[in-house]
């Protein structure tokens, strides 16, 4: 199947993103990684939707995932403040 458009990392949960970070920090997942590296570790959804992370070095993967999680928390905090 050929993927036409990618939704970036928006379709992945925080837990899925944290699972990648955990494996990167523990050196279980060495960067840059490929789709097959994720599939072998049971991260199938990430392998399907994580194209943005492929080819990044360790610092890049950490920075991107941290930024995504931080952005989500910021949005959630603003929603709480404004009562939405």
C-alpha cells in the first residue's frame, strides 16, 4: 500500500510516543531507525504513522517527540483555563 498523505505524529497517542522515547533513552532503539526496527519491537502503529521520525538522529527524535508532547500539554492546559 502506498501512503499518499501522512498526518505527522498527530494520530499517535502520548503513550505511543513515550514508548519510543523510553526505547531511545535505554538504547534499545538506536537512531536513526527504520520502520522494521519499530515493527520488531511491537510498535506497529508508530511504524505506520511515524514517518517523520525516520532518519533522525537521537537528538532529533528526542526533540521532536518532546515538542509534540509539550504542545499537546500546552493546549490541554489552555482548554482547562478557558473552560472548554
